[in-house]
C-alpha cells in the first residue's frame, strides 16, 4: 500500500479507499466548525486536530475565560460520535469515571455499568480539581484504550480522545497532575488572550447568541478513523526518525531540567508530526512539521530545576533552544509523494531547514 492510500474503516478493497482530497475537506470542515466558536485561534484549532489524528490526548491549560472548555466542546461536537463531559471535583471517585459493577438480584450476578469514559471524546473540565486517586482512573484509559474493573478489561471504541482543561493560576484546592499523568497527554496548549480584532468579532457574533446552539457535526467517527489511518500511513524518513530521537535525547542533557522527555514523548512527537503533515496536505514528514509540534508535545513533560524556575526559564524556551541547536537533517523526500499544493515531490528535493 502506498503512503497516500488509506482504506476506509471496515473496508477491505482498494476501491473503497477515500481520496486524499476528500479527507482534507473533512479536516477543513472540522477546523472551520470549531473556528465559529473559538474565534481568532486557527493555530490552536489545528493543533487540537493534529492531536486527534495522532490518536493522542490534549491538555488545555490557561487562565479562566479564554475558551478552554469551548475548544474542547466545539471539537467534540464537530464529530458525530459519542461525547461525554466530566466535571472534576474534589469528591469525584474513580468509579464515577470508569464505571462500577452492580449486583443484579434477578440474575444473581454482578453487571458492569459503564462510566462516562466510555465515549469517543471525553471532555474533562478542571482535571486538577479532583484528587490524585481519581485522576489515576484515566491512566489506563489514555494509554491502553481499555478499562479494567474487578479483573475484567473492557475495550474503548475508537476514535478515543481525552481533552482535559485546567487552570494554572487558582491553585487553592487543586492537585497538580503527576508526571505520569502529564506524560500521557500528547500535547499541551495554552490559548492566551485573543487579539483585539478577534475579541471584537467574538463580541459581535456571540454576545447575543449561544454559538453552541447552532453547532452541528460536520464529520463522522468513520471519517475520523479514515483520517487516523491516513496519519499512520504518512512516510517518515529514517533521518527524521533519528532527528526526533536526537531532539528528545537533548532534553535529557539540559542542566536546567531535573527530568527530560520520555521515550513515549519520542513516539508522540513522530505521530504528531505525521498528523501535522496530513493537515498540510502531504503524506510525508518534513522537519518543519516537527518544529511546529515539538513545543506543545515536549514542554509539558519537562521538570525544571529550582534554579531554572527562579531564573524564570520556561519549558517552551528550552524546547525552542533545543530546536535551534540540534542540526536539521537534509533528507530526500520519497519520489512520487504529494506536496501540500497537490504537486508531486521531486526525488531530489530537500526539506527546508530552519
């Protein structure tokens, strides 16, 4: 199978494979649909889409009122699949997320009642408001796509994505996510305040109406599975795979860090780069794809030293420094692969270096 051909979920014949143009149209439709709610944040929207297509999970971290929950809900509603929302509170229990086995008097057996995690898109609002015990209920779900209760494992249907929000400012009554939990999030995004023009457009459009009232799905779970299949088939040259390993390894040698990025981060970096290439209309990865996704994929996994925190160094700055220092490979794009404008890449073309 060529890197650009993707079978539809459940189909076995090449004739059933959707065209690349059709898949790209689905991506643009989802992005435009989210943009009707989250005004003026196209890069954030595309990163959220890249995380979905990379079969990952998204952590939205920012101050109140900038649209964290709106982004999560808009992405969830743009796909015609099962969606659940969990409001994390201090009294939330792990079984409130995963489900619980209940004794049935009629049959004399225990029956499993699935929790809200059994959905395609799970929105976890203010995840750091719940206790570490409750937060840990998501560990198995996010990594293994299954839930184990009373010795029985129940698989989660794909696509499966957790979109969690948290406020990094109001820390009273919150529980910081442990490193093992943060490492399971493919990317972290901060929305930031909108530009004045975008904020004015938001006031004009949303001040008197609820944007979610008319927000309808523009894609299906089957189409998303086809997109995920397209991402899996994206070509990553050996030089770029080695480049991803070198980037992640470089974070482990930084004196400003107590803990660098994990091997899981390397896998997530490559997957997110593949998704970024699909968003650009290509079926091969170039170094620019990794440069786009590296800060949101790596920064939240890094643990700074006390000295670096006192010097007000940020994890994003350290990742960008690594990107500047590690040499960019000048590999060759495979012959016959499509570029973003629909043309065919030359077998001797080199990715643009930064």
